[in-house]
C-alpha cells in the first residue's frame, strides 16, 4: 500500500527546508499529496528567550489535523518540544517533527536537513505498516535503545541522528519483528531498497574520504599526476 502524506509547515520553516525537494522524492511506499502551512502559532507553553519557544504534545494536538484525503499528516516546526525530543506522535494519524538544533548537528557531517526529514518519513511510514494507530504505545516494542544505524534507533542522544540519517537500515531484529506482524517481504525489501538512496552526493563522499585519509589522498594525487604526465609524453611522441 502506498500512503498519501500531508506535510504541514508550522511557523516559518521555509528558510530551513527545501520542501519541493521532499515532495519530489520518488517512493513506492508513500507520496506527498499536499503541503500546507500554519504560520501563526499560539504562544508556546514555555518561552525562555528570543525565538526559543517550546510546545507540548497537548498544545499541538489541537493545532494539527490530517486532511480527509490523506492517510496521515507530518508537521514540521522550527521550535522545540518541552522534553527536547525531535519527534512526537500527537494522535492516531499526526506526527510533529521539531528541527530545533538539528541543522547544527547535521552540519558537522555535511548531512542535509531534507535527508533527515525523508528518513523520518520512512520511519513514520514503517510504523503505519505495523499499526493503524500511529500514536499507539505498541511502537515501543520496535524502538531499541542502542544505536545501530537502524530506522528504529531511539536516538536518545540527539547527536545519534548522524548514524542513521545517511543510508539508514532496518536491522535484522526489526526485520524479524516486521515479519511477525505479517508485513510482506516485498514491503520490507522495498524499504531497504529506498533507504539506500538516502546518501550524500558523490562529491561530499569523496571530500569526507580525503579528510579521513589525507596522506593517502596526497599519494594518490601525486601518482595520478605522474601517470597523466607519462600519458601526455607518450601522446606527444606518437604525434
């Protein structure tokens, strides 16, 4: 089943996220049916500084709703939750993602905020395949505390998102739980296939490799220069 998802911008997130990039993401598991916006938000539950507004799940429950023609809604806001976690299920078919502090964490490893949101969309989609009510506490039977790079890592330490945002996986334990819930093997395979597409551009991968192995990179560069020089000399002699 391919789910229809409504994206909802809470507040002014357009300067943080390229929503059109997310909307154009090709998936056989979900599609972005609509992008809505709620710019004027109520006062937060705790305001302790300039733009440092905090919202509780209860406050957002009355604000976010899922359109009738969609299967569930995902709202994205620049503000933080009162417990400082980055994602909460606020009712049976609505989820809110907080981007507070996330860009700073991702910047350390050149990971895009769009890839982070897309990864969260896959996690929500997987939860939807496992249970009709997204807000069910049954989800805690799947989330694990240790960080494995898996879609169901708890990420209690916010910085752990670095390990399961680029090319996240579904670990063997979680795949076993999927099968126990009668999720079809084709669906699990499709998740794994699409998750592999969440990766850095090749140029950034090369840059990270060079930073990790600078001496080896310099050696390869020198050998490459010598090889090109030899080839150039051979071509000159032939001409």
